[in-house]
C-alpha cells in the first residue's frame, strides 16, 4: 500500500530513546514539529499537561506536510518487524557514505519514481495523478492493483567496481552468526544430510 502525505505515528522506541529526553527539557518542540499528543482514548492532550518523566498511554503523531519525518510518501508492506519504506525531508543524507540514520525503516532516494513504478498497473494512477494527490496535502492510501514482491538484503561485504572486496560495518550484528556457520566443520554441517 502506498500512502501519499503520510501521518507519522512515533514508534515507542523512538519516543523513549530519542524524543523523551528532549521533551523533558522542552515540550514546545512538539508544536514546532507539528507533532500532536493523544491519550489512549484518542483525545488530544496539551503537551504542557503531560508529565514527561512518566508518560503513560500516549501516542504522538506528526501531521502530514512539509518536514514530516516520512516525507511525501510511505510504502507499507506486510512484515513482522513493522518496517516500511518512505521518503524523507532530509535529502542531504543520501550524499553520505554511511546511511544508517533510520531507526529501522528504509528511506528511499527517489520515492516518487518508485511510487510511479508501483502504481503503474493500478488504473488511474499515473505520475500526474500522484503529483496532484500529493499537492492536496491530504493523506490518502492507495492499494496496489497487483502485489509486488519485496526482497530486503543485508550485506556487510560488497565490491567496489565489481573488482575489489569492500567490508562495511555490521550495524545489525549479523556477521558473527554467519561466520560461525561458515567455520563449522563440513562433517558437522552434513549430519543428517542423507549420505
């Protein structure tokens, strides 16, 4: 599903690890970033009325529009991790060599091209309609007419120019398990193999 002009609901980990320390110093930063506070019943709360040292049952949402953390589009897909792909208001990050700035989701460098490609088989959703829908500023979700498979790969080893091996930081700590499997003796790995 593609969401145009998405609203961002702040995940609990980002709230506790990133936002709460700032909010304890200055809850006014929420209004500056168009983030609203809701209680567990969905009623909007005044940020100054919240005890930010002990917030309970709150949901923070950033309105769609300029500066929204998800940018102009979000692409959601079924997965057990709650991750999705999205645009970003911080285009400058794509010029960085290391791009591990997100808290788990995947920022897209050319999001409107990807959305146009994804909606190519969905009747009535050419680039002109996509741009017009975004220009309204209204949040709108579009279900793809045909599912598109998504394959997400994590590589800490790659090649430069297809010739030289390049090692990258293992930011998710996955290499140790792979190396253990590669280092297992062949006989141990073949146990139960039928030969």
